[in-house]
C-alpha cells in the first residue's frame, strides 16, 4: 500500500530489460555470470544510474524504515541492522492499514531482539493522496522512533 514499495522495484525492472534487448547480454549471463554481469551492468549503468539516483534519494530517508507489504520479520531485521550499523535512532513509518504492522515491528524489536531499545516520540498524521481515478483520499500515517 505504501507508494515507495513499487518505485523501489521499478528501477530494478528497468535495468533488466536493457541487457535483455541486446543478444550478447543473455549469453554472457548464462555462461559466466560473475565476470560478464559487471561488464554488462557497467555498460547499462550510465543510463540506469541516471534514473535511480534521481528517484531513490527522494524516497529514502536516513535511518528510516518504510513499512509495506513485505513480511513483518523483514522489517524487524532492517531495524536491527540499522541499530547494529551504529544508528542512534531508527524511524518506522507506515500509513493506512499497514500501521498495525509498524507497531508490530517496533514491539518485536523492543521486546525480542534489542530489549535495551527505548520508545521515542510517536506521531500520527493524515496525508491526502491522489487515487488512480484522480480523486483524493485521506490516509492515516504513523511515525514511531526507536532510540538506542
């Protein structure tokens, strides 16, 4: 439901068709993936890198986990990884029906994995989003901050 799940996947899917369009690239991937994949990726990289850096920095915030449709434990692992990487705090953000999963992630981290983690500020808000048919809807949002 979270809009950043789809854009994160679309640049990846955009990278794969470029090598597939040329005939030598599939042969190289099948024959020797470790050696040929970087050369074909570097050949396709200048075009795909122009798209990825423009969209990804706007979608990603430092030490922020956006909850989406993936399994809960994947987000728990992401939070734990952020803390183990030295982050002093991690923000968990979600909206709509996924809010309960964000609360689950925070509670699992606090009670099962990093019991010394403290609950920081929790904020709720409403965002107005445009639907596919052009109408506007209001969606509830939550931001949970966990502190080391």
